[in-house]
C-alpha cells in the first residue's frame, strides 16, 4: 500500500510544485518591460573608447540625453510663412514629454528646402514614447505641404524598440502553435502534444521568473534581443528533451511495462543523454562570457538558466505527467505490445521507414557518407559570399521606418552626419591641437566645442596662433563663450559630412583616431559618437567570434569524450558539426544576398549561429551516439549503429522539426539580426536532422566500425572478439 501511494504521491507532488511555479512565473510575462532595456548602452563593448565617451557625455552637455533630429520639408524652397510656422513648431517642442533640455532653433539647409531641429530626449525616459509624442506633435501642428520626420539616434532607437514589440505575444504564439501542429502530426494524439507543451511552457515561466529578478537586481542585462532568443531557446530545447523522454517511455509502454515501471526505466534511459545535451548547450552558451559585448555576456547566463529549467522540466514535470496518464497519453494510437521493437537483423529486408534507412546505410555506407560530405563541403564554399562586417543602424529594422526615411531626407539637404557627430574627449591643454586635427580631417565639416555659455550647448571653434578661439553665437556683442571643462578634459564635436552609419563615415572616424593618436600620443584622447560605437561594436564582435568559436568547439569536444568514453568518435562528431554549420552558413549567405537582398549582416550573426547550431546540433549527436553506445555494448558496434539509428531516427526527426519551427518563429520579429539568426539556425537544424544525423554520421561510423570507440574498453573488447 505504501509503495502504491508513493507511486501516485510523487508524481502528484511534482506536478503541484510545477503548477505553483508556473502560477508565480506566468504573470511576469507582463512585467518584462520593467527590467528590459533596448538602449544602445546594453550593446556596447565595455572596454572601447566609444563606451568611455558615452559615459562622460553628460559631464559636458549637462544632461544624459539622446539627440533626436526633426527634419522638415515643403514642396520646394521654404517660404517666409513656412519658416515662421517651423520656428513656432520648434518653440513648442520643449513641452513634449521626454524632451530634456533646450531645443535648438531651426537650421535651414543651404538649398533653402529643409530645416532641421535638434531635440534632446532624456535617456532614462521611454525613448519610443517620447519619439512617438514628437511625431504626433508634428502631425498635429504642421500644415500641408510641410512634412516632418523624426530621425537621428533617438528616432532610430525608437523604431528598433518598436520592432521588438511582438516578442511577448506574437513570437510565443507562433512558436507554440508551430510546435503543437508538428506534434499532433507526428504522434496523432491530442493529449500528448499538450503535455509536451506544458513541459516547455512551465520551464519558460520559471526561467523568466529567475531572469526577471536577476535583471531587477542588476546582475544581468535583459534586452529585446536576448529576451526573444531566451523564449525560443527554452521552448525548442525543452520540447526536444521532452521528445527524447517520450520516445523512451513509449518504448517501455510498447514492451508491456506498467506506467510506473515504464516511467522509471524511461527516466534512467533518458537521464544521461538529456543531462549531457543540456550541459553541452549550457557550456557552449557560457563561453559567451568571454565576449566584451554586454549583450553577448548577458545572453550566456540568461540562456543557460533557460536550458537548465528545460532539462529540469523534461526530467521531473513530464515524467510526473506521463506517470499519471500512462498509456492514455498516446490515445487514440496507444502503442501495442511489440509495436516499437527493433528488428533483430537490419541488414535483411525489413519494414518501416527507419529500419529501411538503416538497411540502406548498411549496404552503401561508404558511398552515403562520401556523397553527403561532398554536398556539405560544396555548400560550405558559399560562405565566401557572406557579408558579416556590419550594417547601417538605419537598416536594422525591416519594413517601414520613419527614422530611416528621415535619414535619407536629411542626407539630401544637410551634411550626412547631422545629429550624429563625432565626439573627442581630450585634456584641455591639447584643445588647440585637437581642433587643428579635426579641421584638417577629410570627412569632417563644422567643428565645435561643448560650452555651457552657448545657447545650443556648443560653440564653433577655430585655431588662431596656436590657441583655440570659440566664436560667440547670438546677437552682436555677445561675450566669447568658454569651453566646459570636466575632470580637466573638454569635448570637441565634429560634424560628419557623410551619413553616420555609412562606410565612408566609419573610415573617417578610423582615420581621425589615427591622426589624433599621432598628434597627441596614444591614449591621450577618446573618440566616440554613433559611428565610433558602431566601429567598436563590429570590431569587438569580430574579435569575439575569433576567440569564442574555437573555445566552444574544445569544450564540447571534452564533453563528448567524457560521455562516449572515446576519442575518435567525438572528433568525428565535432567535424560533422563544423561542416554542417559551414554548409548552413554558406546557403544562408546565398539566400541573404540573392533572395532577400539584405544589406549585410552583423559580425555577431555567425557567432550566434555557430553557438546555437553547434550546441544544439551536438544534442542530436548525443541522442544518437549515446543510444548507439548502449546498443553496441550488447549487439556489437555495427549492429549497434543500425539499432541506434532506428531507435532515435523518429525522435531526432521530430525534435529537429520542432526546433527548426521554433527558431523560424523569430522571423516574425522585423529585426534584421533576428531574422538572419532564425534562418541560419532553422535551416542548419534541418540539415543536421535529415542529412548529418540520419545519413552522414551513421554511414561514416558504420564504415569505420569498432575503431570509433578507440581507445575505450568497448573498442578493446570488440578488438579481442574479432581476434
């Protein structure tokens, strides 16, 4: 009686614990905005010059703000009446919520067809709400044919934040619906997909609850990019682990075991591969802590927390649910006794998709792996088309963007860098030399110095007889302003003649840094601004992927060696993963360039794609090879490979389809980075599922035979038997 109550009480207790956890964590989906940020500081490399300049800007400008640029045009040259209307419009912008400081008077373009107004937006306010209010004020105030665009750093940030608005509802809804449809088709059961989705959903609830409080305490940084990846990763990984357990449970039910016995045996069989798979993904993600980019370092621990709850849910919540429902969970297609048994001799004619696949691999092993390798290597050559050296900030948002349109209008009438200047923080004694460098630098137009005495907060500056001279701004007789000094430093401001996010502007800033270092000495001045931030971010991303990718491979190789207790098999599996990733990245590059016409990719796209594909792709290696090793200990290596393929073929295919569908759901968010990650990972997972795990790895290991276990006891035992 006691044993019977334990068999009921333990599952009931586990289910209640998870239900309580889900009830507590569920409401936090509506509170994410309280701890999430999408401002640029969450992406900056911490050690870069641009980061240091960004931290010090408030010392010179008197407030922590992000500039918005309002550009106004008519249907031709602006008339006196229109200019008066624009001046009245500008004078009222200071009352808009979120505006922080003095709004500049309208500056008319040289062609007389446009006017620009600089509006400081408080960085601690809701930037999107403030920009939306500015746009609404412009629509309500200006009369036709005058048209206004709100652009500049604040406008671009607002549109980027707007792109993430679908994360909470749309993204989760699409992902869960896709998973549900796939599971219904695969298992032909209305109940089992619900149990699996409960497993992944409750894992996400508790992961989000944990991450929310860590972000609240300032331990991690949560932004829209990290949030979207967390949601998808937990749903996909938890479902994959759940499917592995379901496959083991179904085997036991089909073998005639009672539900408690089936639960215990399935748990024992699934524990090692699920823990190893989760540990591999966590190890790969934690390698992102080596990054100097704040958002990369944040993703590592946040996503690892999600994977940990996915593993925990698949090994506690789902087993408890299936222990309570038993074989009813598979209704109406409940496995019959012997229905899931593996044929004894898979080299002979057999029935069923996976037994036939195993026989095909056994009969043509060498030809199969050679053809697969040639196809994958051919796809790898397309990587040469990948343009992952950064994209303009205005191209980060797909679809409509008023800020992007405003940048184009701004470039038609004003210097391209208006509103996004280059900033140079330099010791006061080097002011004149720095101004000289900026005046002589190609790509730099007007030069000014931050000055609290000037109405606009900055004053034009020239060099006379080796001395920096600030020009008064205002009525005749206005006293000459003085530079604002903070910590012995001054801020020099240079207007770029090219758009701040253009390749030409980036080259200008790189050349300027070299010139300043030559004139003043290395490290004397700090060069920052929007363009410098993009440069430092891209350079750091390239450094990160060069460092982190080899580290991830090495860490995963060690895990595979420990799991399989061999050297050769893990090396072969790592090589298969690398080739699979190369093929996925190559095909993605071709599609991005020729089908979608994307302007390029962020340098971190290959890194993220690699971490997700390699770590998750190794999951399927672990699912397959842990079962192969289990079967090989009983039946021998080559029969074990075929039996492992039959036993795991269905679950790996189902898991691959689910994971591909969940990552593809990221494509509903109109952010270039997420759309590219969605395609790379979804396509790569499908390649892993249908080509690498189903054909390449089984055929290659079958062709090599027992030597794959070298130098383990299993290899020595089979070598002795063959002798």
